[in-house]
C-alpha cells in the first residue's frame, strides 16, 4: 500500500463501497461486491452506501427508486452486513457527498471525464438523456470514497477505472493544497470480479440488460434460475474447461459455480471432467439456488420491517456524517473558504 497519508495508523484500514438502487440486483453485483464485503467487515472499518444520488443520472420513477433503495438496504442486511460492525447508509442522507463533489469538480478535467468507458457506454444507451450528472458521476464517486479516507474500495472490475480516477483526484488535491486525502486502492476478487451475460458470455452481466435470460437476479425463483442456466450459451464442444478466450460461456459458469460452492476452479473442472454440459449446467444452477435461497427469505422478512431499516439508516447517516464532515471541513479550509460559525 503506497498511500501518502494514513488517516490514523493505529486504526483499522477503511473500506468503502456502494451499489446503485436501480433495477434488479444481479448475481454479478453480488459476487463482484456484497459477497466479498461480508468477511471484510471483520478486518476493516467498513462503510457501505446505497448510492441513490448516482441512480438519478438516468431516468427513474420516484416511487420505484424509493422502493429499490429500501430493497437494496434489506439485501445488504440479508447478505450479512451488520450495522453493529459496519456503517450502512443512503448517500442522499449525507449532503457532504454532493458538497465535496463540487470542490473536486474544480480540479477534474473534462477531457478525463470524456475518457470514462462507462460514460461512453451509458451515453450510447441513453442518447436522449446525456445529462451533466451522467458525465460527472465518477467525480461524485470519488467524493464518496475520499470523504471517508478510504484505503480500499472493493468492487467489480467495471468500476476500476472510476477508482483510478478517484486516486488521481486525491493525489492532485494533495499536491495542490497539501496532504488531505488517503489515496485509495481498488480491490477486486480473484474470481467473480466480472460475471458475464448468460446469453452473450463476452459481455458483462448487467442489471439493465433487456434480455431476461442473460441475467440472474437476486430475486429470481428456483425455476427461473434453473431455466436460465439450462439455456446459458456455451459452445459446440463438450469439455468443461476454464479457458476464457476460447470457452467464455463455460468459463463463466465455472466461475459462478466456484464462487457459490467455495471450490477452486480446478476442483470444479475435475468434478465435471467427462460429464456433458447438461449435468454441469444443472449443478451450477443448483449451487446458485442453494446460495441465494436463504438470502431471499431473509431479505423478504427485513423488507417488511421499515421501522428497523429506518433505525439502521438514521444511525448510519449520523455516523457517516461525523466522518464525512471532518474531511469536508479540512477541504473547505484548504481551498480558502472561511469557517462556518457553529
Ligand atoms: P453498480 O451499482 O453498477 O454495481 C455494484 C457493484 O457490482 C459490481 N458489478 C459486477 N461485478 C461482477 N460482475 C458483474 N457482471 C458486475 N456488474 C456489476 C460493480 O463493479 C460494483 O462493485 N459506481 C458504482 C457505485 C458506486 C461506488 C461508489 C462503488 C458509487 N460510489 C464508491 C464503490 C465506491 C456502480 O454503479 O456500481
């Protein structure tokens, strides 16, 4: 770790991550992020956010956004994020995110933002709504990360470019005004950092995919999961072998199986050697069903308990604000704003 500053050397390292409450959360989201956060809570000072402000960069139906926000919090809790161990909150409850983003905007170049792969993809997808928020989104994400003096950002591979931008912005601010931010590192899991579409295994599995068969969501029932895996695109060969270049479909299924069973890719490969794709697909589907069934029932239970979720969010926002405003106060002072009379 080559961070310029350690916020507090005697404390645990800090992790921060978040998910947008849009659409249905996929097993790609789960394997690339939440699943890895659970054990990390034990080792790190952990902060997990439902990033609702990011969501409105594409059109949302307000009532749906509210429901999705609660549902995602319920999923966090159902997966095992523990409000006693981690800070869990909703981004819009901590105004410092938007406030810091404004300052960071002034040291970020339009050219940098134009190079962001996700901005280019989303601009193509939402050609009728290329708004400033869509372009500015990675700066808001940098603000999320830097406010908490984050050491490590656990995400899927698709977010790596954004974390790298956050590093550049942190370094730039530190150089211009004096050391202020920890320079964060990106953490991606060895397996599961990029789960691919079941129908087009060279493309990422994505919440916004219109082809239902391409995506397994955390809400899918047993039958839907089995059906989708049985229909998963593989190849005309018969060998179950991990080879991303030549066998992307099979390799994706092996990764999913490995993540849900805890077996290594090699163990999984051996298990299916000499067996056909039919058996293999059924076993992968069963591992997913078994892995997410307990999460689903717990999520449904928690989602009914609004009072409990509101309690978690209130406490989370209070704790998050305490840390965030400490950083924001420093930033405001360094850029030359006069201190607020409190
Ligand atoms: P979002 O909501 O698109 O995705 C949430 C998390 O899921 C990961 N992910 C995947 N991992 C593996 N395979 C896939 N197919 C797959 N699809 C998505 C993402 O990498 C991510 O970790 N900008 C972020 C949210 C965000 C954030 C932050 C993250 C906002 N501020 C600060 C970390 C720190 C996003 O849109 O993720």
